[in-house]
C-alpha cells in the first residue's frame, strides 16, 4: 500500500480514499512498520524464556527448567530461603541438602 500512494495512480480507489484523509492520519498509517511484529515476536520469546526459566536449586542437578511445567516445584520455603526445583525428587533431596547445610552452619 505504501507504493500505491507514491506511484501516482490517480485513478486507483486506494489513492482517492487516502487523499481524502487528514494528513495526520496518513502519517500515522505510513508510520506502521510491518517488520515490527516479527521483531516483537522474538522479544516476547526471549522475555518468556527469561521470566519462566529457573535453575534447579538442587546442588546435584542445577538444570534449567520451565516453571510452567507440571512437574516443577517452585517457591518452596526452606527456613528463610525460597527455592525452585525441577521435580519432586529434586525437591526432596534439595530440601534435605539445604537443611543439612543449615544445621552444619549452626553447629559451629
């Protein structure tokens, strides 16, 4: 449509319609960048990855996982810490490991 306006197709219905519009509206229409949606999709994918991907707090696993996955265990409170685990197995071992480390630290 960008080219239709500048090709000087005076008999074209698009040109006739566009020429009757106010200049502010014509400027707004031509400010649209069709590549914007493609680039924005990439940004959204990266944002979803950054906000929904955690690293398992189990010191023997430390795997990246998506918190939206049904097996993930997130926001588990252990003493004063909030932990995120990729599975129930990692949660059980990770909870034990963190509590063990806290008990060792308090003995000294």
